[in-house]
């Protein structure tokens, strides 16, 4: 059968599915479907909302992953997963209308039912988060051009904790041209593999565990980088926000990779974008 | 009991979005799609003690959804025809329309006109990317029926994208 037709058909179906407003599934999910019997207790409230604000780089995040606090991160995986088309379509639909929705899509990270997308142009960037409870989460901020060495990554100082509900941590940023893989090592020894694409990487994990080092796959082999909060404070000149570092979940923290030597350059001077 | 209830809540939260979009593509109407998904979840909730032990509860929910969607297909098709008729106020210049309308719009319009079972096969196959065997399970039909229905559906779509004077017949 005509492959072009099949391809067009997939696109049309995705497009039409993407027109379903994010509120519709949330509305459906909020209904209590359990049969009324004496054995069942009253329904548990769904859609717990978390609000998070991240300091540094004029980054502001509004987070609402919903679905009840105990299962807010159900399905999360330390390595990215392949998202079914429907999930990507839902994410695209949910992200429409985000602060920088007009910026090009740079990267999509999926872990189970969660889809994180980075939209960025030369002036601004946004991270859009789509959780299974169908509540979209948007992050927006300014993004000055940066030059990142080929075998290093720049960690945007934007660890995110929740304001209400369970905490999670998010890191995204630019990669050097030679970096093809990024694995973050957390303080408790667990590892989280980032999605790397288009000169960007992104990883997130439940909780507020700090990053201690990063293992990079580069064109020159595997490179280890230690994490130093002080380094990112220097490289991004965010001393004000870095002063609030290491706060409890929800306060916003800042982290970067030591030795990255990422240098902030003025707009228009040829920084990596 | 608490864990089972939490499992059901999680199942609803995890599957509502995909089921709703799937239902929407099958019935082509958001309001009806929402009703269908809610009816589906009520059915699943009643059988949850058994369903939650299944390897893939979502496949069971999908089967209920498809069954319900196709069960009411006759009423919906009739209603859509009535609506379409009431909205067609002006005669359409076919030649100009073909020049002006994007091919994907035509494809979407052709999809909307497919018989519900045919569209359902295509949605399960090309939107959810289900293997043919799973499509057959969801629709409670044979693998051969899925293959032939998908083939005829694609042929009809292909036909719809050709100029209207094309004399070749449209498979039914």
C-alpha cells in the first residue's frame, strides 16, 4: 500500500487527536467511577497540584502533575522511553499555548507517561511537561546564547522542587557538539540517563536528590564531570539565585557541572544555539 | 482494598488521555467520545477486581470502548449526515475546491466519511500503532478481517484523494 498515504494518515490522525483539549481528559479522569458499595470508601481526591518555581536565569515554572500525590510519578523510568504517537500528540496539544509555544521544538524526553519538551529560539526557552493526569506544565525563561566546549555540557541551574506535593528535579541545558550521551549520577548513587538531541539534553527524576557527577559519551570517548554549584554560579553569573542554593524541596536549587567551562557570550556573537 | 482502589485511580489517570483521543478519532465527536470513555471506565470499575489482574488492563478497556463505539455507530452516522446536510448551504465548485483544500484536509474529510468499523481499524492501526492481532482482539474479529478492512479503508482514502472524475470504482 502507498507508504505516503500511510504516512499522511498517521499525520492526520495525530493532528486531529491533538485538537482534543487537555482539559477534556482531565475532566474524564476526575469522575469517580467506582461502584457505590459498602466496601468502598468515599473517593480520594484526584488531581493534586504542585507548584514549583525555579530560580536562576529568569526561569519560572508552574508545575501540576496531578493524579494524586502517592502516584504522581508512577511510570517514571531512569532511562528515556519511546512514547506512543498518542502520547506525543497529547503532549503537543497540551503544550500549545505555553509561553514560548512559537519557538521550535528542540527536544522531547519521555519517561513512561511523562513527556517533557524543550522549545527554544535565540531569545527564550520553555520546558513543557505533560503528565498522565493531562495537566500541562510550562517553564519559561530567557536563554542567552552560550558556547559549550565540544566534550562538555552546560547545566542550566534549574533544579526544581515541588511547592505542594512530591518533589521532583529537572535539569536541562545545552551540550557540546561532540556529546552524544549524558548520564547523571545522583548523590544516592542512582543514575538517570538524559535525553540528548539537537544540542540539548534533559533529565528529571522524582525527589530532590542532587547531581554529583555526569558521565558523557563524546566523540573522544567517555568523559566524567564532577558537579560544582559554584561553577555554574560563576559561569552563568547568577549569584543572586545561587545564594539560595541547596534549599529544601520546593525552594529551587542550582547545580552545574564542574569543568564545563561554559562561557556566556553576548547575543549575536556566534554562541551555540 | 486501598491498593486496588489506588491501582484503579492510577489506571484511569494513565489511560484517560489516550482512550479519549482514540474514541474521538473513532466517533469523530468530542462530546460522544467523552461519554464513551466514561462509560468504558464505569464498566472497567465494575470488573476491576478481575481486570486489575490482567496483564494489560488497557487492552480490555480498549475492547470495551471499541465495542461501545461501534454499538452506537448507526445512530451517530445518521446524526452526522443530518448535520452535514444542514450545513451544506452552497454548491461547491469541485475544481476550485480541490485546488484550495490541503490534501490532509481532504484526507481528514475522507476519514470522517468512512464506515465506522473501517475507520476504527485504521485508527487502531495507524494512530495507536497496534499490531494487527491486537486490532483483531479489540474489535473481536479475525486477523483476516482486520487486514482486508484496513486494505479497503486505505484504498477508499486513496480514491478520495484522486480527482473526482477518476472512473475507478471505490471499494466498499
